């Protein structure tokens, strides 16, 4: 849903933020209001021979800029296993279980922090470092891991020890 919005309402909402942000918002000629939807964390992505991926499995709010990337990773991971020469018709269910086991934790962790872009604080309440550094590192667990390592581990779990050509 997308609806026009009176600029005075937006101004009231952001009255307490800095001048730069207020100036930017005041420059919007025709502000509009969007409805943004997410879904609760699902316990499973797979049922029998059916699998969910992308937003159908883990629609999240856009604050973390990760929804599309996670969907692409789901698709690539599945593609690597489904195109593997060692795949047999009878092992499809097992492959989907492996897909769920490896792919579910990443979006689940993102969904856990989806409604805010919190800067993590130490238990004593002090910031762990300058906000810029903290923000730069807070997604390392997501952006710095190698999806190919996950595919290798998944192939191993399936007993596919031969490497694809
Ligand atoms: C404002 C905003 C900003 C975002 N910014 C980012 C970002 O910076 N980085 C990022 O990674 N992600 C971002 N996202 C999230 C990203 O857009 C989604 O995660 C991504 O588009 C999901 O892709 P998908 O293919 O899973 O689903 P969708 O893009 O929703 O595709 C599903 C498709 O299926 C079609 N469909 C639905 N029902 C049926 C049916 N019954 N039959 C046939 N077709 C059907 C729909 O029309 C649609 O085309 C943002 C989202 C929003 C709303």
C-alpha cells in the first residue's frame, strides 16, 4: 500500500532529529507513506518435497538491506546442490533438509534484529567503539562468510565426497 502523506505530519514525526535530516525531508515535494511487511520467523522452510526461499521464507523489513541478498543466497545454494552430478532422484528430500539446515540460521538471525538498526552496546552500557566502526563490523558474520564453504559442508553432510568437475 502506498498513500500520499501531508508533509506537516512527517515534520511532526521527525521534529527531534538533526537539521540535516529535517532539511532533506522538507525538500521532498510529494511525500508518500509505504506499508512495509515482514513475517515471523518460521521454524521450517521445507515440507516434504516443497521448499520456501526468498521472502516467502523470510520477508524482513528493509533496514538491514539484506532481504534480496538472502533470497539470492537461498537460490544459489539450492542450485549448487540440485545441479550436482551426485544428486539422485531418491535423495531430493534429504537435499531439501540440508538446504533448510544450512540456510535457515542466517535469515533467522537477521529477523531477530529486523525492526531496528541497533548499535550493540557492552553489558555496562558503553558503546563497543565508535559507531562507524561498530556499524562497519556488525554484519561481518553475514557478509564475510563464504557461501561456497556452506555448500562444501552441505555436500559432505550428504556424503558427496567426490568434488564436482
Ligand atoms: C523499501 C524496500 C527496500 C529494500 N531494500 C533492500 C536492499 O537494500 N537490499 C536487499 O537485499 N533487499 C532489500 N529489500 C528486500 C527485497 O526487495 C526482497 O527481499 C526481495 O525482493 C525478495 O525477492 P523474492 O523474489 O523472494 O520475492 P518478491 O520480490 O516479492 O517476488 C515474488 C514475485 O512473485 C509474484 N507472485 C506472488 N504471488 C504469485 C502467484 N500466485 N503467482 C505468480 N506469481 C506470484 C509477485 O508478483 C512477485 O513478482 C527491500 C525491500 C523494500 C520493501
